[in-house]
C-alpha cells in the first residue's frame, strides 16, 4: 500500500476531475449509494455529524440536507477546496471542513452523534485506528457508518464487473479525470486488497464498535457497514 504522503499527492492531482469521474464511471449510481447511506445513518434534525475522508464533500452535503450539522475532515486540502464551488452550485450552506488525518482526529471525545466515511477507509494506512478514532469522537449510543467498495460474488456479474473495474476503469478514469498518476489503477488494486464483508465487520468489532452489520448495494459492488458506540 502506498504511504500517506503518496495517497495525499494522488488525490491532490485527481481533485479537479474527481466528481466528474465519479459520476461518469459509476453512471451516477454513487449518488444513490450516498443517499442510501444517509438513510442508514438515520439523521435526526440538528444532530452533529462528522464525515471523515470527506473529499469534495458529497456525503457531507447529503447528510446536511437530511438535517445534520456537519463537519468534514480530510488530509488532502485540494480535495476540500472544491467544497466552496459545490456549496454555491447546490445553493447550500458550506459545512465546516478541517484538514485532518483520519487516524488522528482533532476532536474531543464524544463530540458527535455519528461519524461516516465514504470510499475513504480503504485508503487509510491503518483502518482500525481510523475506526477507533471515529468511535472515540462519537457519543455513547451514536453510530459509525462506512460506505465502501466490495467485490460482487455472483459469477457472471462478478466477471463482468472485474473486467470493467480492472481493464476499462483504470484507462477511462485517467481520461475523464485527467489524472496521469495511475489513481484509477490504484482504485482497482486497493479494492481488491481490502477486507470486505465479514472481515470488515471484524475490524469494526476490533475498533470497539457494537452490533456491526452490513448491507450490500448494486449486486455487491458496494457495501454499507454500520456499528454503534456502546452506551455506558
Ligand atoms: C475516494 S476519496 C472519497 C471522498 C468522499 N468521501 C466521497 O465519497 O467522494 C478518498 C478520500 O480520502 C482521503 N484520505 C485518504 N486517507 C486519508 C487519511 N488517512 N486521513 C484523511 N483523509 C484521507 C483522500 O484525501 C480522499 O479525499
């Protein structure tokens, strides 16, 4: 796995074309995935939420729209810089965004009602450390929700997906985003290497999260994981 500085540089280069590439490569399905994630968080109006690895802020804006007071955190400032334009485009108030590493969050214990991360945990050097940090900053009884790529296991669909993801996407992603740094090859490799489903539920338990469970999306191309911070 590339080190943190390499990941930061890679996302800094991808940042200008990141949203455009996401929409095109997923045929817009990633918007729906974030909507389902927002539903699984179960936001109550006025709740305080933290979105880690927030990037250009898509999940943060969706959760804010659902009624939460959001803070976004990401260690790549160029990704965060695109949240200004996005707020304007959406006619939305811009949540607070902080440049921070997911493994060392600059927030007090129990200062949020929930924490989320979308397509970010896979990039973090030590995912359990980040999950533990998310659990730490969420109040007892609060939730930690993760949206991440998975690998479909239905035979024919799985084979088609692996062809698209392994052969088409690295080339097409580079063309659409303008990135020349192999970011979309890295996307493929990191998804293939990442623990998913039961293994990831195990990581959540290791991080101290209670009642971890998962919901698969789009034939298992993505998964939402939800755990709770033990109350008392
Ligand atoms: C694939 S993007 C996802 C962005 C956004 N959550 C979304 O759904 O579009 C991954 C993001 O994670 C960030 N990231 C990776 N490792 C990180 C870390 N250790 N701490 C904070 N942010 C990190 C990257 O800078 C990048 O913005």
